């Protein structure tokens, strides 16, 4: 039987770790390897080729504690900006979830950046819905012009390649998918919501950058309303109270994201879509950088209420 390269790498790592541990033990040391990287238990990193985009991406996968023994399928949470958000969201699910009591157990899939790109370059391109009229922006990758506006192509990659990959390799209930995004990640979520709302059963959209490209998402919302009588979706919006423009060191200096979110949700509410379930909150005493973990916690409790919250 031929061993896959993935399995071979895992076996080689195990052999090396075992050999090093045995040596340390023989020399009277501890079995733990001094200076070895910390590994999140029950996680995997997978590579996926985006054929149409001609780019490679990684997804991070975390399986719930009961996965190995249960045999059942689990809801799936997809979170953007994986290098930051994946370990945070995983920890919230494990700690705040309390074994499924406060938050139902779930498979977590972190959407990382394109291989070879910086985080800024990749998320600017993949998470934004249009090119930008701002000509002052520069790239953080020398020799490459800044790119924006490929959210539609990235959305199709997720639907056409990431979803089938997850369904094929894990016991994932693909009828119970939750999207979590923050800032530009929420722009990607809004692109999905207004172009393919059935992609996810739940949307958790934190601090959406509605200021982007002269508030272009407001135009897209109007365009959707002009051609649709319904928007069948469950959406949880949240923003930090300090993401408004006021005097004070923690307040935003240019973009009033609290005002923008209130205006956007008011526009959605005015459409009277029968299939839209929407919650929108302003979280006190938080700014753009501190609010994300709280949005994840609130969003997970909203999307996947555990056994103690179910009727």
C-alpha cells in the first residue's frame, strides 16, 4: 500500500519526536522537547489549489473533542484571517462552549491567505468586492501593485473547491455552515450575502468595513433590493462602541463604523424581507482591534446555541 505524502510527513515527524524524546529520557532529561513548537491538539493544515485563480491556499481544520468517538456529523464554522482568528475561535469553542453546553461542538475551518502573499496583500485582494478609487494605497510586497476586488472569484473558490474538500474529508454537516468574518473579512461575507446568500446558513459579520471604496456596499445593497423580494439569511452584525468618530484616543479618526453599520442594517430592515433574520449590536468599551474575540463569542453562541440554551 502506498503511503500519501501527508501521512509520510506525519509519520516522519512522529519518528523524529519519538527518537528525540527517547534520547532526552536516556540522558536523564524530561520527555518534553525543549524549544519545540506548541501544537494545537486535534488540528490539521491542508493545502488546496485554487485552479481558476492559479493560487495555492491553506485551510486550518480543528476537530471537536468528541469527533473520534462519536461517529456523527458536526456543523462547520468557517472563519477568515485564519492565522489570527483560527486559534482564537477554536479556544472560544472549547473554553466557552463547555463541552457543548454553551456552544454546540463544531468543526472549525480557518481560511488562510494565498501561499507566497503577505496577509495584507492577500486579504486586500480576496476579501474586497471591487477595485478601489483610492490611488494613494501602496503594496506591502515590493514589485507588485496593490490589488483589490476579487471577492467574487474567492467566493467561487470557497463554494466550488473548499466546500467539497471539507465534505469529502470530514464528517461535516454542510447544511449547517456558519461564516465568521471581521473588518475586510466581513466585506467578503457581505459579498456572499448579496450574491449567493444560501452559501451559509449563518453569517457573523463583525465591524464590516462599509467605508470601503466610497461605501460601495450600500450601492450593492440597493441593487439587490431592486431585483429581489426576499433575502433568506440569518445574520449577526456587531461593532465596537469605540469604532465611531469622536474625541478620544480609542475612537476612530476617519471612518464611523458604528454609524455605517446602523445605516446599513436600517436599509436591510426597510426592505421587509420575509426570510431575513437579523441581529445587530454595538458592544460597549471595545475598539476595532479588541472587539473581534467578543464578536466571535457572541456570534458562536447565537449561531450554535449549546444544550443549556436550547428549548
